[in-house]
C-alpha cells in the first residue's frame, strides 16, 4: 500500500510541475536591462518599451511569474487577491508613485493578473495602478 501512495504522490508532483511550467518570455526588440533599471518608471526610460509590450500583450499570457521577473524585472508593487491570485504593477512614466510607490497616480501602467498557480491570466494597460481597476 505504501508503494501505491508513493506513486500517487509522485504522479501528482509531476502533474503539478507540468501545469506550472511556462515558456520563456521572448519579445524581439525588448530592452530588458533598460526596463529593469527604471523602477517605477521614474527615469522615463520604460515608456520607450510601452508600445512594444502592448503589441506583444498576448505573448505575456500564460507566462509564469518567475519568467516575468527574469525578463521584465521585479514589479513596482503587488496586490494580493482573496483567491490566492495576485496583481503586479509596472509603471512606465514619472508620477506621484516616484515619491511613494503606493501614492495615487495617473501614470501609464501595465497590470499583470496572476492565477493561483502563478501564470499570467490577464494583461491590462491603463492610467493608474491596480487600485484604479
């Protein structure tokens, strides 16, 4: 009986890993270092990447949080949802968030909504952070 439990546990682990895998995020022309170096969009460098990210919005879907951080960089802030989901925000231009990241702002932002297994399920571009959704 213990072998059966082991096989079931092992199978569940393999299935979980298969579900949580996502391909690397590759966007031709995206300058990862420039984007990562402009936290909060406060230096005005990220705005150069906005049109490119909007054009490739569908490529961002189903990408894991780890791959997002590896390619785009650490988010400016996150909001946790009640269903084990979360939203992360990246700002593109200077605004009140540069003094305090939680300040209300109308700066251009990209908001990624992650599902409970850590994959992007929605990409939103808007003025303001996740509080504005």
